[in-house]
């Protein structure tokens, strides 16, 4: 008689860069996974030298080491969902695309990290086209902000009326679903648009949180969505859950001072227990 399988934790892998200041990148991802009741794992793509004031340097992790990290984690633990963040160079994108196919990864959320909150560029020019071609068709959702969408579409986006057409254009680049984040638009309301290949377009609105502590908000949102997918939520519910978590984390950390620039969110405002399934 076969022994019953042991319970396991819902698990999420982040493939992203490291933020030495602890507010974004894999640090924000791992905090989010744990806060939402998931076991977090990481494959580091690049080491950044940064704090709340900006990025001072980027060192890419060698492709074979990145591949080894992904293989080691998936072969032993597996992943119920994957968040993909900063991919600085074309060879990094190729390693990730090959790993997705090799391990038949599912529930993938790609945050196409290109520009930091400080305005620092985080991706090489030649990487953008490779990212679109190799990863957009392979992932479940992409979550660009306005600056990233502008780089992808090669034009600025300046008004809420442009969000829906832009999201549809991003779908035409090969993405299965797009959550276009409008947080950089002026106004008291933050507007995001979710477009999917079935033709559905959904608009989300939330009051803007007055805070300087925005560093890592995009990383946190994509990670929260991935965590919800790992817990079995469908895409729409995962997006709604992720937006709610980020809004509350922003509000909880709004009055706190961390460094001299853009500080982090309060990821641990109301953590869920890590329970096996």
C-alpha cells in the first residue's frame, strides 16, 4: 500500500534581481510570498547596488549560475507559480525561456522591470526585443507600468483614455494577458487596466495613497498576483487580491521613514500563516 503523500507548502519562485536596500526585487518578492501564506524561493538574475536614493551599479549573474539556481529549486521543491522580474541581458532572458519549457512551468507573472522608481534604467536596450519575443508568449500575465509600456510601444502614455488601447496593443505583441498599471498618471485615483485574449478589458480604480514609500510597489504587485495563483485563484481574482494587498501595504507604510528617498512598502502589515496543503 502506497504511503500517503505528505502535506506541502504552496510555493512560489521569483526569478529577479537583488535589491541591496531591501525594498524591491527578490527581497520584496520573498516578503510578499510569506505575507500571503506561500513558501518563497529565488533565482537571482543580477545583483544591484542600490538604496532608497537610486541604483549605483548592476552586476549580472552568469547564465550558468542562473540556470543552476532555477534547476536546483524546481527539480527538488517545484513551484506552484513563478514571478519573473529584472532580466538585464539577452542571455538572461534565453536562460529563463529555456527553463520555462524544460520544466513546463505554469502560472507565470512577468513584471518587465525596465526603469526603477528613481528613474534609473535597469535593462539593456538589446534585451527589450528578446524579452518580447521569448517570454511574452510563455507567461500568463505581464504587468508593465507606464514607463515600461512606453518603451515597449515606443510612445509615451499620458492619459487614462490611452490605457485600454495600449493594453490591447501589448496583447498584440504576444502576451496572453496584460495588467497595465497607471499609477504614474497624475490625479487622486490610480487606474489599472487588465486585458485578456478573450477580448475582456477590466478597469480597476483605487484612491491614491499619499506616500514617498513606493519603492518596490510593482515588484510587490506581481509577486502578490503570483502568490494568489499559487493558492489556486483564477487570474481575475489574483489581480484583485494583488491590488488590494499593495494598496493596504502602501497605506500601512505611508508614514514611516526608511532612508532618504523612496522607502519600501509595509509588506508585513497583516501576514497570513504559512499552512501546508
